[in-house]
C-alpha cells in the first residue's frame, strides 16, 4: 500500500513541475515614475513644500471645537478635491490622489474611507478606495481612489478618522 502512495505522490510532483515549467512564470513591468504610474503602483506622491507648510500651520493652529473635541474627524470630499463639508484641509495631487490634513497628530488613528457622494442624491460611482497615513506628515492621511477596473480615477469620498 505504501508503494502505491509513493508512486502517486511522485506522479503528482512531476505533473506539477511540468505544468510550472510549461506555462508558469512571472511578468513585471518597469515603472516610469510619472504621476499616473505612481498612482497605479500604489505609491504616494512626494510631499511638497506647500503640503508640509500647510501641515505645520494646521498643527500649530490645533483643533477647534466640533467633532474634534470628541476624538474624531469626519470629512466629505468632492471628486475634484474640494471639501464638501467636515474637518481638515484637502490637497489634490493627481488623478485620484488626495491628502487630508487635520489639526492634530493622526499617525496612530483608526482611518476609514468609502466612496460616497457629497449630496443626498443618487448612488456614488463604482470604484475602489485606499487610505494610509501620509508620509512625513503626522497630521495627514493619503487617499487613493480608482474606478472599477482598478485604474486611478477621481471619486468623491467620505473619510472618518478616530484618534
């Protein structure tokens, strides 16, 4: 009986190796480093001097009364990068690339974003959204929006940050 299992295991191993050699492989493309390429690769764009200056100003100003007093920020952003309502300063970098800065450090915050319209009408456009802490900016969050095929696209979104 053990001879049967050994032969079967050897046959499966050889078949798997043959399939891997016949059709397997990994392809990779070299990124060009442009804004669209940066968005497609999931990399954040470089932090600009203007962004750093506004981040420092927001931290120096600190929190005002409102939702920040209870430990969270909420922001609704239009697809063109303008703030519809809520907290924070919005900076648009490129297609589907946004930064939102707040009046306090949010590096250890819980951050949730979803594609959503700024008005009470209709269903938002389909797509995807990703959110991450902003590089070199302790009071910033970076958001990337994409269409349903995964290509960078401007989408309106809702953002909640719980400190």
